[in-house]
């Protein structure tokens, strides 16, 4: 197949959709498909206005415009996108979307207008805004016109299923991971405090300040010197988190900033438990990476983390910050339970390996082709 991947955001921007779209392109190529990316994100040298850059052997059409704060928005992109899709002879389009994705939605209107089979994957939690989307009704119209809808987890798919109505189906196309790259095998643990780690954008939606506060409570429950916390990543809430750490004299909390994937893997391997405090986490790729290294994951119920964490088996799925603090304190005291969970993760690789996810994506493309023919 010749596949057009369409996304507001792409490399060099860093984020979940950007990295996942890039990795999907790579693994589709490995599987023998031809792929081109269309995005409203500028290139590494500021390329825009339709310039084509090549990222890891995949052509990337930079349909970006000069916008404040380099927002990935271009109201003039549809005409040029239409021309390029027609000239490119694509078999299917795959739209990557979030809660607010104006470029991706423009792309969907273009592909439907061309009669190009279209798959659309939602990388977000729609539950809180479902009434708004229900009132606008464009999701239901797109599904009725043959867009093959999917979400990155079952919990993210559920509100989408209500929006599209009983006449259309919503698949689950999970985020992918290179399992071999993240597997480190059995790692000997040295004595010392429970080493907690998380990786996130330091923004309100991810709840970094709430995380530090609940870990401080866990430390009070477990006793002095019982644990450490490393928060990897950067973002607008960094100063708020740093201020809390200073005010409460939490010298066991470190914020190294954003790190490479290789360093992330090394830091996970040197840690004991991964924490995922976000309530509105549609999938949780960082948590999955840590789980693949072997770390027990403590995440929130109602989030995508429950797709790969079984409560009490390879981590904990909790319903409140108080429960998360109590689970941390429990593992700080019970190292046997910690090692049992870690051993389970090491011996049971996750199902979301890219080889499988790429096949699922192709299945969505075939579904889109069938819907377009109907």
C-alpha cells in the first residue's frame, strides 16, 4: 500500500503523536509499504510552505505556515494537500488526531472529498469533551461517510463509540513500542531506598506537582530515607514543581529535564517503580516503556495504563492519589512483592510490539478501503 500519514505535529517537535507517527512510518516501510507524511509542523531548519524534508528515509511534506509560537495550523493547506494527494496516487490516508487538531480535521475533509479511503486514530481522552463533539456531530458524519475510526486504547475508544453511534464501529490501534530495544532482562538490585521514576511533560494535565506531593506523603508513611523520586521531562510547570521541592526540603527529588531514549532506558533500568499520575492518559507510552524494562507501574484507573498493567500482578491501578501514595509505601516496605512484579514484567513482554501494531494499522487501512467501497 501507499500510505499518507497526516498529523498536525511531527518531528522535530517531541511528543506522543509526533514520535508515534514517526515510528509507525518506519515500521510500515519495514513491512514493505510506501509512506509519506503530511504535517503542519515546520522542519528542523524552519522548512514550511510545502517544502519536503526527508526524515529517516520517509518524505515529509511541511504544509506549515508562519504562525505565532509556531502553532501547527495552516488554513491554506487544504488546496495544496489535495493537489499532492491526487498526484501521489495514495491507496489510503491515516489521520492522527487529538482533542484539538485543526490540520488533521482539514485533512479528513480533503480525503473524504477525494474519496480516498481514510483511517483516523484518536490519541486522546474524549470523555470530558464528548458533549461538545456530540453537539457538533462531525465525528458521526465522518464515520457515516466511511472513515475507519480507532483509538489508542479501549478506554479512549469508549466515548468515541458513543459519538459515532450504533451504525459504525471503533477499533483499538494501540501505540507501539520496540520491545527488543527496551528489554534489559534481569537486573540485580542493590540495597537502598525505593527508586521511583516518571517521564512526562511538566504540564498541568500530567499532574507533576500532584505527583511530588503524593510521593511526599508516601515517604511520610514509609519512613525517612525510604525512597527517592526522579522526574524526567520539562514543561511549563517545572518552576511550580521546583518551588514545592524547595519549600518542603525534598532533597530526594531530582528533575534532570528531558533525556534521550537511550538515557531514558538506562534510568528505568536503574529504578524500581514507574509512576503515572495522569487521570486523562489515553495510553501511556512512557509507562509501557518502563514496564517493558521491567518496572512495576502504578497508574490511575480510567486511563490507558490499565491496558498493560494488571492490578497486583505487575503494578497497581489506583483510583486516587491517596491510594497511589499507599501503594508506593507498600512497595517501599515489601521488597519481595516488588521483585515478584518485576520478574513478571521481565518474563511477559507486552503485546504492543511494533511488528504487531503495524499489522493492526494495515488492518485498519483495509477496513477503510472496504468502507470506502461501500
